[in-house]
C-alpha cells in the first residue's frame, strides 16, 4: 500500500480532536480502524511499538503518543 503524504491522521490525534478506540482488555494493542474515515489500516508491529497507516489520512506511530 502506498501511504499518502497527508498528516491529517497524526494532526487530529495529537491535537486531541479524535482518539483511537481502545479495548479495555487490550489497552496497548495497535489500532486497526482509522478514526477519521472508518477504513481498516495497515498496521506494522515491532518490538518498540507500532505503525498504522490509513490509505487516505496518512501514517501514525505509537512513539508519537509518548511525546
């Protein structure tokens, strides 16, 4: 999948206008659905976190939540 250059997803999450839906029994799991459009995202898990990409709204990394 080609990830767009858009930062719309990251901007919306970091500003607090939208949040990822988190399951109570799995609070550290990576999000699977884009909170802006409802499409499934491509998720890559690594030992240090995760990276989620929406085909329309761009990329978001778990490390950005820690800052």
